[in-house]
């Protein structure tokens, strides 16, 4: 598996696969052909939801406002649902080269015919069972295994945590309507400030955790800087739970960094053995993965055992199986923002269940990751980030049109 630096990335929303990666691809070709003009053809999910995600805008920002963007929604014979062609034009508008590129999720990209940017395999073990056995044999925690494998990762995780907290604080102070035309009003500040007179501890927890998740998800929807965890669309889950626990339990910063290490390893296992791409496996691959990362990381923060960590992550994925990715108008707003909040609360619930019931578990984390991947492949393509079905189809958007 790769370094955690490839999983946790700071960048602009609203989508790691539709915004961050296309921006990198466009930058590559602008450098390769500095004096040329371009035409870009988007396929699959990039075509169906690219307008809402701002794919065309970010490409034009790099390649020039005169770049023609074609949204090809008919061709289906493509290697990956996030595919694009970059057509290079000379000064007279004649085609001089065509390049096909892919955005597999999490901000990563590849270009056919170009040397693949291959980062080294840092983690030699690609299954939780192998990592668990190693930790048991050496009497260490999973976070210790991460720090052994990546001796310099702590400093990077410090930066990641500061970026997550900054996104929460920005989101909690922001007001107004999110861009895109759905007239979605920011709710994080309202949730954070509106304390009930007779608020129970349980209600307060729910309100605060959800306000933190809304804060990051709304920042993402507005194109602000967030951390992929594992993606832009699911970036609010992990920071919301960690921030709440840190503030209410006086958790030391070192424990938070250990939690991030375990959360990152869980995300890496899912990315390696399944997918974190909504276009490939539906929202279960994004929100389900984020919930598992949060739950596993929280279990590490509270120094639970290996079996409890595994059970918390397994529960989180299992109960997001089949979750569809059907963003209204291709915007990462409805139902995406609320899902971050719901998944954050689920992560806390998974942690509690794992603490009590870990001895009764029967399904391994490796198995449920495999199940999630097969489930995602079986999902109808209309429910994999194309906005052609589900709430994206039936929701009445402003103006009386469907998504």
C-alpha cells in the first residue's frame, strides 16, 4: 500500500475525483503544451455530474477560458467511469494530439501513454488480518505499526489535523447560501449556536458532532480547503468525531495523531482492496469508508484492543452497504452534506457497539471490504455518481426541474 500522504490530501472541494484530479491533469498538459489550445471531452460520471462539481470550471481555469468542454453522456465503452480526453490544438485549431486520462478517486490520476507517477509501496501488508497478526506478535498498537513503517508521517499528520480543525472553524463561522442554484443554506453555525433550553447530554452530542460535520461538508461544497478523508465528499465525518472527542474528553494531541494514523491505514486498506470512488462503487465507498476510518481511529484514541478496532470499522462499512451516490444536479450538497453528519454519529455508535460486543463478532474487516467492492460493482450505474436516478432524479430543484 502507498503512503498515507496520498490518502490524506489538503485541497479545494467539492470533489477529489471531479475537481482536484482534473485540475492536476489540466496542469500537466498546460506544462507539456504551453502554447497550445485545448478541447476536453468528459465521459461517464465526469460528464453526468461534472457541471455541478465544477469540473469544467477548474479545467478552464488552468487551460484557458476559451477551452471547449464537451460532456459526452452516451459513450460507455470506457476503462473507468471518471474518464476524460484532452485534445491538443495548434494555433489554427487543428488537432495535433489526443490524450486519455483517468481520475480513479481521492485526487489521484493517470494518463495513457505517459510515464505513470508510481509512488513506492510503503506498506508490505495489504490486509487487516496480516497487520493485526504482526501487531499481536510484536505487542504493539496499529498506530505503532504505522509509525514504524512511515517514520516521518507524524509531522504530516500534524499538518492534516490542523487543516481539518481550520476547516471546521471556518465552516462554523460562515453563513449564507451555497453556490450552485439549489439555494441550500449553510446550517453549521445555526446547529452549533442553537442550544436547547432543556438539552440532554445526548442531544448536545448529536448537535455538536453534526455541526462540525456540516461545517466541513459545507466548506467543501463551497469550494473551500478541506482534507480528503478519504474523499472531498466525505471529508466531514472524521474531523467531526475527532474534534468533538478532543474538546469534550480533553484528549491529548498525541492521541489524536495516533487516531489519524489508524484511520488512514483503514482508508488505505479500503482503497487498496476495494474503492473509495463514488463513481466506481457508490456512496458506500465514500461515506461508508469515512465512517469506518472515523470509528477505527476513535477506537485507537481510546486505546481499545485490536479486535475492537476491527469490529468498529467492520460495523461502519457493513451498515453502509449499498448506499447510492445520487447528488442532486451533480452538486455535493443534497444529500451529501447531511450524510456526513449522519455517518459521524454512526461512527460514534459503532465505537460503542464494538466496545461492548467485540467478542461476539463473526465478520472480519477484510471480508466486509471485499463485500463492499462487489456490492458497488453490482450497483446500477445510475446510482454511481451520474445523477440519473434516486433523489437526483426525483427531487424538485428550483425552477421546477429535476436534478
